[in-house]
């Protein structure tokens, strides 16, 4: 099963620069540290946040791409050749992308410049997370370490009324099943002790 998760952020802070030679650069944040998401999840509702440094190892060892709407056939840049630069700072995971002088690059530039596309998304695989279940709110998933797969420009989130939404692999469903299995094991142990 593919355990890649995506998160989409609507933002009006994608910066566009064009120099005298016609080179165009997009920049902004793919994720901001410890900023709680709106309600996520299909099966099990939760909130989520990312810790600073969550992608540090991945950025050192990986080769991430910048895609158009998660389409692996529409690559706009990559870290390996330096057309995509990713950096963790005190605010979050910042990206800087040199758009290619292609039809896709031109379309991306125009769509963002006009404001038709104002979303940024990223795909990741969870390496280490922690789930807290406070009594007065939804469970909070804190992603401490993750493998960054890609960053994408997207037209809008899956749920337009929220800034962040989830699609793909459902970590909370897996967590719920793990919790249920653990509780059943504990009940069985208690029953065995009572029967003795």
C-alpha cells in the first residue's frame, strides 16, 4: 500500500519574480511549523502539525520534485539539478522554484500570476509521529520526522472551506485500528487475570 500522504495549503503568498532575461522564480512555504491544521481525516477526525526539522534528513538525502497538481508527468523542477531549492527555516519549509521555459512553465506562471492557482501542496511519507488525545479537542498528530516526496502547485484544496486538507493514506485510520487491537489485548489480559 502506498503510504504517501498529501497536504494542501491555500495561500496568497506565492511570490513571483521575473528578471530582465525572462527567468521566472516562484517562492513560498509548503508547510509552516507547529501550525495546527483544520480538521483532517476521512475515517477518523484529527488535527495535525509538523515539528521544525521534520524534513531535515529527507532534504539532505532526497531528490524532491516540484509538480503541477501532484502529476508526476508534469515536473516543473527538482532539487537534484538545482531548479528547485528547499530549505527549512524558523517559519517552515520554504521553496524556491526556477520555472522552465516550456508550455507547462508558462501556464504555471500565468495561472499563479492571475491568481487562478494559489495553493501549495506537498506529498510525504511519515517516519515518526506522535498522537495526543486531549479530552477537550480532537486528537493532535505531530509529525516529527517525514520523507518529503514532492511539492506541488494546486488549484484548490480538496475541501475549499479549509486551509489544509488530507488525501491519500489515512494514518489515523491505522492508528485507530492499532488502538483497538491494543485495547482488546488489554481486556483479554484482564479477563484472564480475573478468571484465575
